[in-house]
C-alpha cells in the first residue's frame, strides 16, 4: 500500500449519506455492534455497556477537482467545527429529537439536519488530505 499522503483541493458535489455519526470502538475506531444493553467490536473484541458507547463522525462525500470525481469519507473530530458539537453530543441530540418525534429508525438523522449539512458542504471547496 502506498503511504504517500497528498493534499487535494476539491469541491463537494454531494453528501452521500444521511447518518453522520456511528458508534465506535474506543480502541480501534471501528463500528461497534450495539444491542439494547451491550456493544461489541468485531475487529478487536472490545465490549461494554451500550450507554457507554462512544460516537465518531463519518461523512461520505462526492467531490470533484478540475479533472476527476472522487468518493471520500471524512472521519473523526476534524468535523467538530463544522457541526459545532462533538459527534457524541450530536448523536444525543438526534436520539432526543427522534424520541420526541416518534421516529422508529434509530439511525435516521432529522431531514433538517441533512439539509443543513448539504448547505454547509455542497458547492464549497475544501482541501482534503488523501
């Protein structure tokens, strides 16, 4: 695998997902499996209580530079300034909103949040480390 990192200046064409956070293993940052009481990381075997699961940002974008289209995913706390809160807090807000609105899909982000993320990113130019 080539470990050379480069900077890419590109414009965001679209947001590819509507769920911006995921429950993450505190050791390896992989997605954990949650049930009503416990979480389990299939990659490293870490387990714990579901209420202690941590969350990270995961934003999948389609971007374009002057020549090519790319699908990229941005992870982690570098997105905190764009959302204004940590992924942990955003997930709490989403859960509270979904509970109040009666939403049964626990992975669903409110449509207003999806529109806000699209407004913040689509059509804007960023420098990505790839």
